């Protein structure tokens, strides 16, 4: 977790930083001041370890410079608009050339250090930054006499992600001047006329106030602490405020930071979305929205057409997303989905938010179908539609693992409403859909140009045997997502990763989510990426429980799920004759065979520590 102390000169940031560190440690974090944390994290950086032997006399300093240079360059490339605003404002400042260079360099070093720490922070670690990027508004804007509120807000909008917690220390100008006089004016204020120094302090307080307001608008947690009193009184109020704020901060769900200065959509994914969006919208939107107390007031656009149709529509209360469930979706599954979404909303987990009718109902029944409406997530894109560099792809796989572990932790012990037919009847109960249901479809699915009866008979026997193996291992049951993949993760620069589409959520083996998600996040254009798979497992293990026995069971669970899915596809092929079901059934049978034979990379990965 990143905590930043911000405040005008004389507000007491340096004196209160140790108190914040102590309070975070009392809450269970491994907390450090930023300078100490950087030195400890240097040992985890491959670049720092590589250059250390080159600095014989001062290896630590050389490692620090190398990291600052690398991460500083990354900041320049990934945040050009933010850097441009800073440089332009610094050039306009009425200070000498050397001072301007110092202001620009300090901004870049602070940005590089924050990026470095975010990359290497582990679960349960917290860093307290004194005068971080948000505080830079003092150095970037307070020297100028004419600064607009829009400039300050645009600067804060370019900081992504914002710290998890911002402590804004507020002090009266007379108290700040007295404190600065007692300890000696900082170098930047020495030699200035008293009126100029007072003007600087006033502009610094104003810029920080605007920056904090913009940070709140963008979802950050900001605590305003008055520091006019003595140190002991301020410490007591600060400790109380931190204890109250930290438990409500979701620091476990990672935030998306793009690897490129702009997001690049994958052409094939973008083309598929455009094709889906060209299909006409046939929803009775006015009637559905009226049930929810809304009325359309603008454009309507299709978002997706998968198991269920989804459209976005502007209403008199803002944009909403309307989802029509397919007729094949079980009513119990819908009830389970809505109950899980309400529970996640109560826990402030980043997921879609349902819109309720006047009576609290979230499902709208209409002669044309069943509907639900959600608050629109503007500016988000599905993760699988974006292009990322190899290193960022591995980091995102780790972020996805941490997000899944957080989701499982938030739903631990929760009992969803309804019942999904793919799940368990209870925490230790049998499956709602018995194994015989799948075996029957496998044995009846022989095709002239597809799997023959001998192949399917072997698959049916293997399915029964694999289920017995898993049952004997007594895997843990939990409320799972059911369809966890990059296409159901929504990202927006600087914001938490949002998990969407809980249509298949249910009580099931916890390993079901892990087994199905691993191949999806490890897939690349050149095949299965073992590094991404390891990053996903490491991310999950950092925030969740994953024993060695469960890790080794993942390939067996995936084989079991693949055989079940092949049976479902063959059953659908028999009912509607669509060739796509035959193609998917073949792929699932091949995957199951490679897992059983131990030739699939995932089978080897499960044996590696």
C-alpha cells in the first residue's frame, strides 16, 4: 500500500512520517519510510543486482542511480502529457535556471521512485512517502503567481495510479511561518522578501487543496489533518484517522498501469467487437428502464453479444448498461449472480453495480425476456483487447492472480441465492448436475467426421475416474467466479481492475477458477507462456491460500473440466447441429488427452515449485 504525506512547508510532514509508519505496523503492515523501502527493494530488482558489481566503492548508490534512470525513462515514455505539463509550468516559474532544473529533476526522481516501489511491493507491505507526486504541486505551481485550478486538476489527473491513502496536513500560515523561522527557512525561501514567502505559502496551500479535491473525485482516500496544535495532539488524531481509514481501503486489488504511453487495441479483437456492435438493438428499453425509474435520453449502442446481449444507453440519470439474459440461462443462476454482486458492492470490491427498482428488485421480467441494468463503467476496456509488452503481460497475469485471490477472500463464507446447475449443492454436497449427465452426452456424441464411439467411450470412462480422483483429494469449496479470464477483466489507467460477468458464479471447487484461468492468462501468440502462468500462480499465492497439494491437482481438475465441457458441446451439437460445437468438443478432448499424458505445459508447471 502506498501512503503519501502532503502539506505546505511547515505542516509537519517529516515529524509525522514515523508516526504513520508505526500506526501502519500496528495494523499488520510491514511499513517503511520511502527511503528505507527503496534501499530494501533494490535487492529485489534484477537491474540493480546487475549493475551493483560495477560500483566497487559505492555499489548501493550506483544501483539507485540505475533504477532511477530506468524508471525515470519509463515515466517519460508512459506519461508524456504529465511530464509536459510539469516542464511547461517549471519553465514559467520565476526562479533561476538552476532551480528550474532542480524542480524538474526532483519531479522525475519522485515519479521514478514511486514506479519502482509499486513494481516491487509485496502483499502486506506499505510505504509512507513524504512529499510524493501529489505534493509536487507545491514545487510545480506554487512559485507562479498566476495558476489556474484547471492546471492543477489536469496534473493530478495525470498521476496514475494515485496513492491508496493521501494524508493532507493543513496548517495556518502564521503557524507555518513560525515553525519555519524556528528551524531555519528552507533554501528555496531564503533571501525572499516576507511578502513573497507568504505568497508562496498561500499558493502552496491553495494548490494542495485543489489537488486533494481532484484526488477525491478520482476515487482516492484523502484524510485532512489540521496540524496547528502541538505534536502530541496531532499524533493522536492522526493515528485515530489512519486506523479508521486503512481497513476501508482496498489495497489488495491491483490497479492497471499501461506499458505504453497510450493504449493500443488489438486489431483482431477490435474487429470482432465492431461486428458485434453492428447487430441491431431490439430491446424494449423504455419499458425495461421504466421498471427501474429511468428513461432513455440519448444514444444507444451494443456492447457485446455472447451468452447474453448487452447494450449501453444514456438516461436522464447518466449512462447505464442493460443486459438481456438468454432463455437458456437458469433462473437460479441469475439469482446467484445478483446476490454475489450485491455482496461485493457492500464490500467495495471493484465489480459491476446493479441498479435496483423501487422495491429492491434487480431482475426485470418482460414478455420479451429477463433484464438487468448496471451503472456504466465509462472509460474501461476488456483486458484481452489491449496490446501489452511482454514484461507487462507477466505483471498483468500476476495482477489477475492477486485479484482472483482477493475475490475468493471477499466471498469466503458467503452463501449465494439460487443455484447454478454447474455447481455444488452445498459446501460439501454433491454436484447439482451428476456425472451421469455428462457421460450420457459423451457416449451419444459420436460423429461421422468427428470423434468416434471408441474415443468417446474412453473419454467417458476417464471422466468418471478423474472425478473420483478429485473427490478423494477433498478440494476446498468456495464461491467462485466461474468464467475468470482476460475478457472479463476491465481496465482503465490508474484505476483498480474490475471483474465483470458473474453469470456463472456458484459454489464449486476453488481450484475450478484457477484451473480454467491459468491457460487463459498464459496464452500468447507463440503458445503457452510458462512465465505468465507462474506469475499468475505467484500473484494468487501472495494474497490467497494455495497448498502444494492443490497446486499439483490443477492439471487434473482442468482435465475433468475439459471432458465435461466436451460433453456439453456434443450435447449442443446434437440439439442444433452447429459445427462450432464440434470444433470446440475436439479442442477440449485434445486438451484433456494432453493433460492426461503429461505433455501439456501446465502438467509440467504444476510439478515445479
